[in-house]
């Protein structure tokens, strides 16, 4: 029988020996005890939905403790998009640039409560604790945090049974090797998303879609233009994460990105109180449009449909239709004289 808590150590995308050493030290220190199973997988952001790593994680229905070189919010919602869902656990190990997840959707008590997509879903009761490896400055701190989680979840084995199992090699960590390559795509934080559809209106590359219950989803993640984070700036709820972006706020840190948020109504011709934000988003979008135009004779400029979108039948989607939509959007943008 599998332990009810699985520790996942997600390796960084590079082969940095310092990072590898930290990953292996954590896996070593947590393995060989009866109350935990330890899996080492490639970088969460780059995993393919049909790969062995995500397949193994989907089979684990107990609590998860996930270490990765990502902000916890990004790691949580990457897992969620791959149907590995649960309640978001709070940990005490986090970076100074990050914050407590409990504040994410706090709102003005004078205003009507806003319904988030998460409120419309049934989320499994198991907990998922995502921990940023950059915040794990020592293996001892990691062990203490895991002990704390075990206590919090009521899964702490008795001292005697732990002592009996520690170091006996009966449950060494397991490494899962997947065939992966670097990926760039947005992830939606459904704890914040209000399903307003501004992102699907803004994106020119068919990345977003809607599922059978008319909820926004990232339908074609690999259509996203590498390095383009523009839609994260137009999302009114800061719900769009680019896990690999260099800016903490866009990569999933819990702090807001108010300084670069754009109101689409301003972008499309209304008064312009935030000229800087508008310029940033326009510049990012125009760069991608120019790059796309340069590649227009090459049909590979828009990636083929991905199998990465859960809950959506894409059998009617065609690249012709996508190109038609793209033409219409570009024409519409021209009319705004942006
Ligand atoms: S713009 Fe943001 S809040 Fe609106 S649907 Fe997209 S992700 Fe959700
Ligand atoms: S970053 Fe650009 S290409 Fe990618 S989803 Fe957002 S708007 Fe679309």
C-alpha cells in the first residue's frame, strides 16, 4: 500500500550542479521512511500531459508535498491544469518576494463578493503543499517543514515507527525520466479568475478557449509566443501566470502587478490614465505580431493543436479558422490606430 503522502521533487530545467545537489539532498533525507513516498520528476513546467511523470502523479490521490524551482502558486496551478487538484496547503517556507496565499482574493468588504471559477468547482479535500526550492536554504529546514505538514495533516507516523523505518533503504526515492523540452505558456489561477474572458479577447494566437461549461481555459498552450506575457497585464484579477517569466509578479509570486496592469477599455481607445502600462502591453503584442507576420509563409509559425487542454473537444478546430480569426483581429486592431 502506498503512503498517503507523496513528496515530489521537481528538478530545475538546467543542469546546474548546485540545484541538482539540493534536489538530491532533499530526496535522500526524506526517503527511506515508511510514512512518505518520494518521487523525483523533471521540471514541472515542461512536463507533457501524456508523460510518465504526470501519469504517476495522477495516480497519487493522497496529500502531496511538491518541491520545485517555481513559485508555489505557479506550481499549484500547473498541477491543476493537469487534473492534479487539491486544497492549497500553506507552508512556512517561502521567498521574501512571495506572500501568503490566503490573501490572494481578499476584496473590499463594501463590495459585492465576486464569484471566482474555483467557487464553481468541487475540489478534492486532499492537500497540495507547493514549496519553492529557492526558499529551501537547508535540508534541516525542509525536514522541519515536512514534519510540520505531517502533523498538520494528521499523517505523522509515531516516532517509533519512523525511527524503525528511517535509513533502512526500504523506500528509496524513485526518479521518473520523461522526454521533455522547454515550454512557454500561461497558467490560470482559478482561485482568482472570474471568467471575464478578457484574455481570450486579447490573445491573437488562439491560446485560450472555453470548456463545455463556458469556462476559460488554456486550450493551445504551445501556441503562446515565447517570451510574450502581454495577457498577464490585461487580466483584471492578476490570474494569469507565466511560470518561466523573470518578473516574480508575472511568474506567480503572490504580490500584485498593479503597476503593469492594463484595462482593456483603455487599451482600445478610452481615456488613458496609465500610459506606461498601455505602452508595455502594446509593445509586447506588436512584437509578436511582427514576428508572426515575418513567418506568415511558414505554416509552422502557429504550432499544431496541443493535447494539453483538459475537458474540451477540439475536433472542429482548424488552422485555417485560426488564421481567419487572426486576420480579423489584426484588421480590428488596425481600425483602432494603435
Ligand atoms: S482575463 Fe483573467 S480573470 Fe478574465 S477570464 Fe482571463 S484569466 Fe480569468
Ligand atoms: S502571452 Fe501573448 S500569445 Fe501568449 S497567451 Fe498571452 S496574449 Fe496570447
